[in-house]
C-alpha cells in the first residue's frame, strides 16, 4: 500500500531541493550553533550547549527586569533607585553567566562562550542606557516646569506689589533687586533638584553619569528664564490678575466718588407647562436681558398621583405663570 500511494504524494522536486538547500546553507555557517554541534566532537558539543543554555536563561532575566521599567518610564515616571538596581542587574547577569559557563573556559568552546557573553552585555547596555536617557529627559522637563511654577508665583507677587505700591524710584529699585535674587534662587533650586534626583540614576559600570545632562539643563533653565516674560503662561496670569484687581477696585472707587443712591427694578417671568404624563420628561429654558429674565419649563406630570394629591385630587393647570419683581437698592 505504501509503495502504491508513494507516487501520488511525491512532492515537487524543485520545492524539495530548495528546502534542502536553504537548510544546508543555514546550518553550514561557521557561526551557527547547529553547525558547531554537528561538526564538533561530543565534548565540544556539550560545552556549546552549556553556553547556549546559560545565555538563554540570562537573556530571559534581562527581559523580565527591563519590561516593567520600560512601562513605568513610558508613563513619565522615574524608577526608584534606578542606578543601584541597574548596576546590580548588569553585574549579576554577567557574573551568573560566567559562573555557569566557567567549566568551558579555555576549551574549544571558549570563543563561542565569549560571543554569547558579548550579546548579553550588549543587550544590558542598550536597555539600561535607553532607560537612563529617557529618565534624564523626564527630570529635565520636571525641572523646567518647577522653574516656571516658581516664576509664576514671583510674578504674581510682584504684580500685586506694584499695584499697591507708591511711585517711588528707590522702592522700584529695591523691588528689581529682590526680583533678581528670587529668580536666581529659583534657578538654583531647580538645578539642585535635578542634580539630586539624577544622582540616583547614574550607572557606574556603564559610565552613565549626569554631568553632561546637568550642563545642558543649566543652559535650558537660563533660556526658559529669558523667555518667560513673553510666554503664554505669564501673559495669561497677567490678564487674570488685571481682571481680578479691576473688579475689586471698581466698587471701592465708586464708593469713594460718593455716588447717589439708586434703585434698579427687574422683572422675572417664570412659566411652567404641565401636559399629560407621569413625569418622565422635563426641560427648562431661560433668557436674560439686563435686570429682566424669562424662564420657561416643561414637565409632563399632570397624571402623576403625587402631583394630583398636591392639588387636592385634581389635575394641575396646563400652564402656570409666576411673575417676580426684583428691586436692587444701593444707598
């Protein structure tokens, strides 16, 4: 039966030859683990498998540790004690690999052992370096925001001081000197905060330090300070302060001028439509014109037992109008 069915299931010779050729070319490369295993003695083959097993195990450890760190940094959050944890991961993984493969050191598989170790070291270096740089960028943004927040507070206090202060040249010079000192202190505080937090990110085994980032931050803080007065944040705060101050001073100035007593009269009209229903539909609309206002509402609760009880067992009127007269007396 096998002999009879074989001709019907014989694969295409071109496809089969291509498959055999591809397989042979992939396994015949000197760098291929399968090529090394097939062409090496039994002892060397065992050493190669030991190195490969240690590599796979430690590569899994690297992925397991870096994955949650990447997720946290993606949410613009810092990793607590990143420098110490990253240094420990770097040293531990390489030490574990060296310990697990120390039996093959100096043998025929020594070159393969070093190649696999270099792969682990490259994966650690790339992952830790990317996380280090992204966290420095987050710290930089936080420091600039901290500076802008402090400058907004100083600007608000300065504007309020200028409004209530007298026109005195000496007092103006004193305010300018204090403003200069306060801004310098704000820059120092932002730089100190960055330097303090960046110290926890340094990874000595990979020579990752904060020095270059600290110098770059100093220039960016100076740039943020020079452009702050014309920034949208400062302009928006000035507008809010001016509006708030004007609204507060208007009644005071009006009283100081000694205005005469006045009476303002306003008419408010409230209308309510109550068609048939049980209160599952309601809506309101209003319109104001100076001191006068109109409010119209609709609620279909004419058949509701609660409403009928309020009106003595009868249905409420379809339309109810209630006018109000408002008097605003200023003495």
